[in-house]
């Protein structure tokens, strides 16, 4: 892996990936605005799907606790103590 900082000025969230194969082939991809940025928004449904994928991948949070956390996140402005949320997500 080699980091080559040559993206356009002001586009520090852009990304370019180039893969050089042993047989000489080269594959390249560029994304100016990643998913979730203002220029490339995602739906609430897509955010929830990513949440559940990350919960499953981590293997550290039970589905029950993850569901409780998600319910709290849906009303985060009304939570009197965010410890209720963090307690759901931090393995003990």
C-alpha cells in the first residue's frame, strides 16, 4: 500500500484507489464525494443497514443492546443522560 497525496485542493474527502496486479493490469477508481457527505447523501434506511452491519461485524454488542441503542439514538435529543446509550454499546 502506498499513499500518494495528489487529490485536488479542497477535496480532502475524495478518494482514489489504484491496484497494480502482478500481471501488469491496473484497476483504478475515484470517488469525489463519499457516501454520506452533503454532496452524496444516503437515506436513513441505508444508515440503519450500515449500523446493523457494523454491529454484526464487531461481535461485541448483543442484538438486544444494539436495538436499545438504536431506539435511544432515534430520540437522542431527549435523552437526559447519554450513559444510557453508551451502556448499550460498550461491552462489559
